[in-house]
C-alpha cells in the first residue's frame, strides 16, 4: 500500500506531491493552544509583549542568543481575520 504522502516523483509543475507532506490528528488548534498559553503567561509577567498589526522583519542577537525583533507597524485595518488587508506602514 502506498500512502498519499509517498506518491509523487513529479516536479512541482506537474501532478502529485513534489515534497511529501504528512498530517496527523491534533495539528492546528491543538498545536497552537499550548504556545498561546505560554505567550499569554509571559505577557502577564512582563517577559514578553504582543504587537498586533506589526510585521517582524528581523531578529536581534546578543552574545549569540536571540533577544528581540525588529519590524514595522502596519496601518489599522477592519478586514476580517483571514482576509487580505493593506499592510502599509503606519509609523
């Protein structure tokens, strides 16, 4: 028996999978929820912050360890979640 992830052998321009992809029950909200909880806890104790309508453009390091981000503030948008919006630069 050949699973769907094993089918392919075609370039990315033709039918089939050019790269095998595997899925498993529990992906999606089940993967995101523990991460979200840890982020919310870090925000509550002042160890992190969230920037909505922000775009990360780079990571900063000190002594070889990641310690921050650089980015842009996006223009406000009333577009529903999951729909295209104008990113713009709201600085």
